[in-house]
C-alpha cells in the first residue's frame, strides 16, 4: 500500500516540482537551475544538504530518531539534447533540450521521499539522498565517486531507480544481478589510397573495404559469443569522402558495443580488430582499431535486490513486482556507484505505450516522451519503504 496517496498534498507538490524541472531541462554538468530548485525545496523543508559534488550534484541527509547504519538513494537530474515535440503546458522552454528519459521524475520522487522522511523519521540510521548530474553520457556517477562521495558520506549500500515505459503503471521490476549493459564506443580507421573515381584500379578504395568490414562484423556476436551470453555490436557512424568524383584516402567507422561480462566484451573487441585488420590487409590497406569505455555494466548485489523487492511488494503487492524480466542492453552510470558500493537498481513501470500514438507516454529518448505523474507517489513510497525496511 502506497504511503503517499494519490492526489494527496505531497503528490500535488511533486507534480508541480516535476513540471518545473521538465520545463527547464539542462544538459550534463550544467544543471544549475535544476540544482538550485532542488536545493530550494530541501531548504524550505529544513533538510541538510551538501552542494557542489560533481559540479552541480547535491547530497541531502536525513537522520533517524536512533543511531544506525547509513544508506544512499540516488536520482539523476540531467536532460538530453533533443527538441521536444509535446504541446502540454510544461513542455521544455529550452530549444534543443528535453527531459526525454524521466530524470525530472526520478529527482522528484527522491525529493518527495526526502520531504516525507524528514517529517516521519522513525527509523534507525541515516539516509543520504544523492541528486546526481550528468548521467546522459557525462559519467556524473563516476565523477561523484572520484570526488569521494562515499568517503564524505559513508553508505553501507546505495540504491537507484529508473522509470520504464512499456511496463504497467503500478509495477516494479527487480533483477537479482545484471540490470543494464556495459557500453563502449568503437572506432575503426581504414587507410587506403585515394584517387580519381574513374580510375579505381589505381586506388585502394577504403569505402569498399569499410563496407566489407561492416558486413563481416555483423557475424561477430552470432558466431563468437556463447548463446547464453549477450552482446550487441552496432556501426552507427560512417565518415568518408568529400566529393562525388574522388575516392578518398581514408574511411572512419564508429559504433557501439554492449555486453554484461567483461570477458565477453574483450573477446568481441579482439575479433573485430582481427576482422578489420585482416580485410584491410588483404585489399592493400591498413586499419587501426580502438575502443573507449563509457559505462560498466550495472549489476545488482543479490541480497540488496531482495531488500528492494520486499519494499516494492509493500507498495504494490507481490504480484506486481516482476522478478524475471530480461536485463536491458542500455547503459546506466549508476554502475559506477555500484562498483564502489554494494546496492541495487530497479525499474518502476511508467505505463504501457499505446500503439496508436504518444498519449500516456512514449519510449525513452523519444521526442514525445513524458514522465507519468501518477507514479510519483508509488516511487516515493517505495523509497520510504526501502528505508523503513533496511533501517529498522
């Protein structure tokens, strides 16, 4: 049963907060207005806070009535460089910026839990509410760890939550281990010999070679990764040439690699490097391969996942807590916090996506996405129940 009721005063406050944040989206490490707004709500509720971690981050703290261990609850704050196509009153007023992933809702649910627990602190211990910047590619979680968040605010465990369109409102999904995949950027540079388009016999065409490499690496996962493991390789950018009658000297390929196990990722990268170099050499060119790690895999600690499931069951009932959902090949920089601390990361249903249009919500990173205000009390109540369950 949800502690924070639908249409309650706190729910209405949260809707107002969420709409303000949605209307004023800011990109990674530039969440000044968002950070100021969250700080103003915390201050008005006499909640102590520390500002400036990872530039715009906030860590707010609520103490229970008795001493005990400390835990961390984390939400992200940043938006995406997307032009919003919605027409409701709280649509983005910043061109080219949009809360298309629900971080406005994540921050609001955590803020609501902080306000509730400040007034209802009948628990033993301490809760640190982590408002993190720069999840969308900026690695704000990594920066917070590097700047010593867990030294400044020691936590026995840290917990996170993401809204999930396509999963029904009133449901949660909890994974025992892997939740989100690791993410790396792949780069291949093919160097051939340019020349006149009418004289290809005098050239070493990097575009023809690149096309063969693109085709060949499509079989890397299907023929080199064990069927019970998971990996995804996608070539997403191709850069070559500058005019129609010239064969260029060089072609650059950029792509994305996703995986859960580091050894799987290493094997895939070795195979791609071998393919790129081998095909290029066989056709008289050279190829260089490199990879840039972005986010590691988000992997729960099983005992903490169990605690999360128990808290969610209190809010929505055991039948609405999904325990066998497949992990996502998307990535999440909460992984940096989980690499530095035990903990768990769960999904909250944002509502089913209708087939005939965006009403009721779209998928993440969509120009017509919007967070579902009806789940704000559920998310905040989950945080409260998690605190009550762990800090008895």
